């Protein structure tokens, strides 16, 4: 059980890292996408707190 949790965590972290690098490499894309990602992250945090 612990091995599957650690494996899933590593896989998700690598996907997140790759996505972050791709967004930061493209300046124009990052200026368009970052406000939506921040709004999404804020919504996820609020949902986690209240539900």
C-alpha cells in the first residue's frame, strides 16, 4: 500500500513539474493561462475548506 502511494505521488509530481516547465518556457502562453490557473487553485482551496 505504501509503495503505491509513493509511486502515485512521484508520478503526479513529475507531471506537475513537466507542465510547469512547459508553461514557463512559453511567455505568451503563461501570461494568458496563469490567471486561470490561480483562480482554479483558489477555488480548489476554498472547496477543500468548506466541503
